[in-house]
C-alpha cells in the first residue's frame, strides 16, 4: 500500500492548514487543556482520513483478453442496455460503479489494447448516482480496443468530486490493470460493453479494481 501521487499536494495542504488552525486557536483553548488535546486529536484524525482517501493498493493482474476487469473499487449501481451516443452511436451494456469517499479512487484499464479515443468534458456536479450524471457532469471518456472487444470507460465527477485526473492519450498502448486516472472525493465510473458480453456481476455487488471480472467474452 502506497500513497497515490495525486494526493501529495492535498495531504501537505491538509497538514499545514490544520497545524495553523491549532496554533491560531491556542490563545482561546489554552486555559482548557482537554480542549487543546481534543483539537489536536481531531486534526490528526482528519489527516488520516485524507491519507486513506489517496491510498493506492498493490495488486497483481494477470492480463486476459477474454475478460473485462473492474476499472474501480466500489458498488455496482447500474446494469442496463443503453444507447451510447458519444462514440459508438449504437446500443451497449452499461455497468456503472459508484465510488464512495471511503473507496480507493484510482481507476484502471479494464482491458489491454490501444486507446482509440480520449475526451475530457467539463460539466456539472450532480450526485454520482443521478442518471443524468453520465451525460451532464464533468467527465472523461476513454475507448480501449483489442482483438476481442471495444470498451468505453467514463470517469464521472460526483457531488463532492471537483477534479478528474486522466493519463492515457489517444493511440497509447495500454495494459489491462494500468492506471488510467484518479477522481478526487466521491465519483462514479461507467463501463459501456458490447451486447455480446457476458455480465458477471449483479446490482449492489461490491467490486474491486484490477481484480473483479465484470464481463467475459465467449
């Protein structure tokens, strides 16, 4: 377990801000030693919460072109057939994964292949489980393709998320399980899969990025 590079600035700012806060309130709480201890303990716990949000687990991936791995840690909140209008302009199976603030927020490529499409969309910050968040919220769309399939991955900012980080560029080669981005503070990831994909997960199932098989191909 390590700390993700996207968390460095946030962690440093949190520590500095809370340290300054505690120094500023010292004249008011100094006569009450128990309050001094209370505020330092709360500050320490807040720093730990920020650190845990940016944790990056070490996981082993054995690439397999016959499966689609989960691109995120979280809970499956949508499994349905939809009309995909940004890239394919045809019907796809959508599997959406909601990431709470307690989940790991790194995102990974679900398949190996080539990055055929990357586009960042500025937008709103609706609640991540709102159906309109897929089309109205700030988001980044990727399309990864290999000899077996073409898969669209969409990072979606949520009500708390205010920054989407993404790494692959168009035409980049990608390995299954490679990091593709990070979403700060609550979010959602949509997977758009071919209709011939065999879905291996169910609604409300907890999934683990790089580990849980979302779908297979015959």
